[in-house]
């Protein structure tokens, strides 16, 4: 028979055990339930805030404005009843962010690469020297269309890029007032020159599309990069080589995109919504940056990069040796029908279709 002391100790041990088990159970349940209380509290607070907001007419009005809801106005026009269009913020961030930053750096790096390439490669010379025999390459009409379009292109590039990059580049140089005056003039010039420029682009495409269709030797020309990286490597080419054809089709695609979006921006009163205008502005800016970047290469090769190339577009004639070196297929084709001019001192002998021209005695 157990003594009273042993019985008391056993009873006390069982009590402590129950207390420990209940304590552990309470801790476990509390650890599971208490975090849920935060969600409940947050939900109650949100519901309360929503109730307050729903009862606040100003909050309701602002929500409707930000959502693009249309109200009443006596003004007629697309989206005239929309007080605030939220897409404008997205457009601003895209234009002043990736477009301006990446576009600016892209043009800078292209110009730097061309400068470094010219410093290392130098000018591509007429390897066998000038022959004195001149071959007619471009007609007066072709040269007029080219320079008409080129001059307007440069004007539009200067005014357009100065508007796009003016905040980062020109304001520190000209100051806010100086840039405001320039921007006002630049926008006016840009809007007037744009439609005139589109005429030149259209005529150029129609006029030169027969010369710029893909042909058999284009792949070889591209594989050798037109011989631009080394002397003595000149793949065969017709009147337009593969590089010139790429430039032409960039005009037909990127250039046409610039022209179309330019008209949308220049004449906004023909049913365009703000969404349409914003999208057109982004496409116009991005395509223009690409076009100008490729034009850097075109202008370089056609001027300081290649001996004898520029005079073809200024006088209409190129040296026969230049023609053989860079456009041998075309030279052989025109040699069958004449069309060359030969100069010797003050004596000039011209032949039209029907001969190559002999040096007078």
C-alpha cells in the first residue's frame, strides 16, 4: 500500500504533465491562428478604406478620370470628353526613356565606329588609277531627285533629333529659353519639310526600283562585304550593288513607315485618337533613328569612304576604272551600247549610244 507522500507526488506529476501538454497545444494553436488575424485586420481596414472612398465623391471622380471615362463637353472631336488619358504617361516614359536613351547611344556608337573604321581602313581608292574616260552613271533628273531628297532628309534629321534629344543635349548648351526658341522653329520646319520630303521618297522609289531588285551576284557581294575591308577584293555588281539595294529597301520599308507616321502626326485632325498619335510618335521616332543610323554608313561610303563615288552624283559621270572596279557587270552592259565620254586636256570627245569613244590625236 502506497504511502501518502508517494501518492501526492504522482498526482502532482500528472498535473504538471497536463499543464505542459496544454501549454504546448496553446502555443501551437496560437502560432497557427494569430498570423491569420493580420489578414483579417488588413481586410477590415481595406473594407473600411473602400467604404470611405466610396462615400467620397472626389475619389470616385478621380478614379473615373484616371480610368478614361468620358464626360460631357460641348467641344467636338475624338475623345473630347476624356479629361485624362492614362496612356500618355506610358508614351512619355517610352519616348524619354528607352527611345531617347538607346537611340542616342546607338547613333553615337555608329558614328564612332565609322570614324574608327575610316582611321584604320582609310579611303577605298581607285586601285589602277583614273583612266580619264568618263562613264555616265546618273541622269540630271536622277541627281535632282537624289539631292532634293537628301537635303530635306538632313534638315528633317537635324530638327527631329534635336527635338528628341533636346532635353538631354541642347538644354545644357542653349539653356531653357534658347532651346525653347530653337524647338519652336525646329518643329515648324520639320512639319513643313516632311510632306515635301515624302514626294522625293515616293519618286525615288518608283524611279530606282528596277535597279534594286535582287539579282544573282548579291549573295557573293554580301559574303565579301563588297570588298570594303581589303584592297583587291571587289565582287561583281550591276548598276546597284547589294549594299545599295539594302539601303534602297530600307527606304522602302523604314522610310515609308517614317513618312506615314509623319503624316499622322502632322495632320492630327482626321479622326486619330490619342492612342493612335502616341503609337505613331513612337514608331516615327524609332524608325527615324534606325534610318539615320543606316544613312551614316551610306553617306560615309558615298563621300569620303570611296574615291570617285561622290562625283557620280554631282556631275553624273564616273571614271571608267571606278566603274570596272565597283560595278563591273553594269560597265560591261553599258559598254555594249556606248554612253562614255573621254577627256584629254582641253579636248573633249563624247560618244553617245554606239561607241566607247577614242582619244583624239
